[in-house]
């Protein structure tokens, strides 16, 4: 079964057809898990939220109205469940220091003045694992709301409108946040490869 | 006059995403194109902006372990109503 939502497929999902739902899970499991994991940064919690999201989708499939794609609808469930998990579990015990608010992000984004040529062969300077770790660390400093925009739009390839639908914000707000994250990453890479620094 | 025709560096950098996502008016779009064509610094900025995204996509690629999907299917078989999931009560959950 491919990802296209035909009337027949939707009818099967609404009838809670076992095979149709399993195919739906297999198709979107990665997207849901990656979103949860990007925000929670904890594999077990991400898996639990993924399971709860599919269960909620299974139980609430009648409420899907077809205004957005089924994937968008599912990811919006996953996003809400992930944010709920963050609020309950991490509110006191897991405060991350150094999280960048919008103003700090803006200041970093403006800091790129001189560009060095790092883009052609970055692994000439750093091992793959180190680059990956530095980028993960950089993203971890963003607020969950900002991180989720980058995850959905740039890493998962949703459109700005789809990203806005998942997060319940305007398309304009998606673009503003995304632009700041891209500029911030550019500043981080610039700092990493020896150009003008990216300090808040 | 040139500023009017081409826009400023700051404008180009601030509204770059609107240009890339085709959200600018026709006039602004022409200004952007002209600016990016004429201004080496902003052209390079655009190239680095694109490269940053590509590089992040490449190095943040993080596929979940494949066995997790089986765990989720098992969870659903256990938690969702057995009749609704097409599983006879008491029978083993079936996975394709």
C-alpha cells in the first residue's frame, strides 16, 4: 500500500482494518519517532510517545476530517503528546541550561559577518561523528517550539503550510522561526570552521 | 538609486526565506534577484545558507532503530480493542 490516501484506504482505516492500520504505522513510524526524539532527546520516552500517538490516532480516526493530510494530522497528535510529556516529566528535573530564546537566536543569526569556505568538504576538518554531535548540541540549545519547526520543515521535508498545521501556528511564524534556525546553524558552522564566532 | 533598484544587504538577509519560498511581491523579487546577481557577498551568504541546511540534513540523519516499529505494532495489538484490531480474543497478535 503506498502513502496516497484514497477513499478506500481511509474507509479501511476508519473501519480499523488490521492490515491497513499496520501499514499506516509502518509508513509513518519514523516521522513520529524522529519528532518525539528530537524534542525529548530520550529514546525510551520518544518510543512511548510514538506508541501513544498511534493509539490516539487509532482511537480517534473518526475525528480526522481530511482538511490536512493524514500524516500532518498524525504528527499534530504526536507534537501535542510530546509537549505534554515534556511539561510533565521535564518541568523540574530536566531543565536544560543555556536554551536560546528568540532574542538570543536573533543576535546569533546577525553575527555572521565573514564567511569562510567550509561547505565543500567539511570532513576534511572534522570527523563525521564530531560534526554530527556538534550539530545535535546546537539544536538542543533551541526551544522545543523552534526545534520542531526545523525538524519538520528541513529534516522531514514538510511544507511550511504542513509544518504550520502540525504546530498550530501561522505559516509566517514558521518562516520566521525557520529562518532564524538556519541563520543560527550557519553561525554555528562558521564558528566551528574558524570564522567569526557564534556566541550569544 | 542603486539601493532602490537592488535593495540593501540587510533586507536581502532578513527576507531571504521569503524570497526562497516565493512570498515576495514581483517587484521585491526582481530586487532580490538583481542584488544576488550583483553582490558577491550576498550571493555567498545564500550559498552558505543553503549549505548549512544540506549539511545539517546530512549529519543529523538519525533513522530510528527498525525494531521499534514492531514494538509499536505489538503495543497496539495489546492496547487497542482485540476485536477492532482483527485479533480473536485469546489469540496471538498477528503481524504481517
